């Protein structure tokens, strides 16, 4: 039986050679974070999420 040995994120580090690429990726990630609207949850929705998480951890 053969197992797959992956290098994970190490293999993608070479793609970020230029500082401009690294800065641009950081800027894009910051913009994406602020563009995604976070829902405003009431206390019942929060309690439902907590119950679901608690149930899943059992």
C-alpha cells in the first residue's frame, strides 16, 4: 500500500518570490475580509449554533 507524501504549503512558497506578489496577495485578502458581510445574530441564533457545536462534539 502506497501512501501519498505531500509537501503541503511548502511547494507553493516558490510562487511568492517577488515582494510585489506577496504584498498584492496580502492586500487582496484584506479587501476580501472586509467585503464579506458578517451576519448579525440574535441570542436565539447564537444559542442554536452553540447547541449544534455541543451536539457535534459529543
